[in-house]
């Protein structure tokens, strides 16, 4: 079902969307793009839609969908249509729309714009390796594209599994308009015959994205610039179906201070981390509005020096952002996700709270009943007085914990090999489900592979997390502290040790 459209003589009602994948903690980039879509719709009297792209079942995390809802609402975003609120264009989970995609794939097969491909995963991998060995860019060679109808029917009769691929023109070029960059041209030799429907019957992002955007009446696709290279495939699909195309707006990616793409390797990227660490939602939303480039910003030098004249254009509510955000001002250079600036901004919001509101903010986050109830059982059997509660649990309420070398360095291990193992441990925990049994099993497996004893392994993590060799139960403490904050503490430990090693090396020189 598509939304009601206007007459041919009048413009369509503005409809925009975000479509996050439930593959883990909600990402700050999702909130950033979500905010821009929300503002775009609000400024034009349109509708903002949330869709869940959950067709990649290998990366699907069952709890992630609700975390996405909670995190986006935490920063203050609401949607007119979505999986949890319904709407006229549902269902809004792609996993519930597979029949729709198959029907549209059949339309493309019938019109000759797509074809069945019967190569196995092993054959494709061998093809890729051969191309790399020949120093050629890896791409699908298109063998199945040239099969006769008799050969196709014979393969189907044998029950051979297949994918459905888009038939991209073999020569020439195509041009599409990006509303921020103008015309962008791609040579067809650089556009692969994209898989549209996988052998398991699930669509790829490209087919589902285009079909859903059309059926849901999306007028403007506002997404990150990393999707620019995929847009030619989407344009070809719109043309193959004979559909009106939306306008494309590709937003600059959030960057680290060193201009690299924002990633969890250098900064926390989980919205849950910022919520649990005591950042105020209005400060985070304000910060993301500055990231979009449509609002005036203070420089890092002003903030660090303390020479800040707080202007109206630097601190604003969602309503003020809706009134003043100007998409024509967006800079393509890539906004810097600067934690110095975010902390400054959060401090400004904290100081504006009344004493009662400040107290309530503490009670909602750092000293919430939920958090205290989770912490208390960890230490109840270890305390002799209630006054010692703070001593034993301080690491669970502190933002910075840095153990000295005599605490984190095991006997008979060098600092270099210990830090290398800690880096491996971080990667292991990143990939682990955040359950005590899963964490413990993953740590023991890594220890066996790297020949680290359970004692060395667990004591190292305990030292990094708590700053001490003694603490409440380690696994339970990890669960209570949470995955996002635990991993961030490990990253900060490793980054600090790296800096200390560099400084020591320079002194020796």
C-alpha cells in the first residue's frame, strides 16, 4: 500500500526515512542522519518514517531493534510511521516484506532487466582470487548473464540454487543528481551486476531499499555519502521499474579529529554509551545538529582556551533547530565528532539545570534505582559497613580509571606482549554477546589460543576495568557496567598506554 499522493499538477507531500539495521548498539551516525531527515520533514510539513532493514540475518541481533527505538527517542526523535507505531505502508520490517521483493524481482526477470545467476560461493571466490592474482579489480564476470533460456530452465529443473542479479549496461555511463554535489557521473564499467535477491530468498539492501522507498512514497533520500557509489544501481532499478525517482541527498560522514571516518576504534559510537555515561539527550541532539553543518559552530580553539562567548546559534532546542537549520549551508568537508566540544556542550546544559533537575538527572543515570539494584548484590557479601560501599564500587561510578603498571602487568610478561594481548581481548569482547557465560567462554578460548592462563587473562581485564586487582565478581561487573562503557574503558586504557610508550621512547632518544 502506498501513501495517498497529490495530483499531477501539485508536488508530492515530503516523506523521508531512516532505515537502520539491527546489528548491535544504535550508532551515533543513525541519530545524526535521523535528525537531518526529521528536520527536513518538519520544515516542509512532511512525514518522517522509521524502517528496519533486517534482511542480513547473519548479523541480526534480536535485542537491537528495541535499542534503536529507545536510543532515538532518548535524543528526542519521533516518527510518524514505523514498526512500533504502524502506518499505511507497513509492514516496516524488511524481513516481513520478502514476498513483495520476490514479486518485484520476477517483474525485473520478466522485463529482462535482471537474470538468474547460478555460480556457487566457491566459484565466485575462485574467480575473485584469480582476478586479484592478475592485478585486476574483483568483479562478477557475468557468465550466467549469457546463458540461454534453455540452459536456465535446465539449471532450474536440476534444482540449482541461484541469485538474481541486476543487468547493468556493459558500456556507456549514467549521471544522477545529488542535491548537495550536483551531477555525478559513473561509467558502467565500474558498476557491477549487483545481486538483488540472495539464494536464501532474502533481498539485498539495493532491491529492498528501492522497492520500499517507492511503495512508501519517499520523496527525498537523505543518507550518508558512503552510499553514493550504490546510487547508480538504485537509479537503474527506478528506471527498470518505470518509477519516479526521489531526490538524493548524501550527507558528509562524521569524522574523528584526525579526519578519519568515525569508528569505535577511536571514539565511542554507541548512543547507549553516551546515555549511560551521563550525557544529556538535549546536549547530544544539539551536538548532532552542529555536526550537520547547517548551524553555526564554535571552534575547538575557542572551547579549549575557555575564551567562549556562548551565542544563541551554538545552543538551541529541537524546535529552534527546526526553525533555523539550513540545508544549503551543509559543508561537504565532513563534520568532526569532537568529544571536547561535546563535553563542553553537555556541561553548558548541566549548568542550566535547576538543583532539583540536576539531582533528578543523576537519579535517572549514574544513581538510578535500576543501576544501584544491579550493583548492590555484587558487594553485599563482601562489605562490613555500608560506608565501604563506595570504596568497593567506585570503578562502576567513575568515568576515568587508569591502573598503574604494577597492577595491570602480569609477572613474567612484558608490557609489549601484555598490551598486544589486551588489544586481542578487546576485539574478542567486541564480538561477544554480552552475557556472563558468553564472555567467559570467549576469554578462555582466546587465552588458550594465545597461551595465557585464566588467571593472567582475567586479572588483566579486572585491572583495566576496575583499576585494581581486587573487585566484585568480574563477569557480573562487566554485565552491570555494560558493553559500551566496558569496551570504551579498554580502548582508553590502550590509547593511554600507547601514548605513554611514545613519550618514553622520545625521552630515551
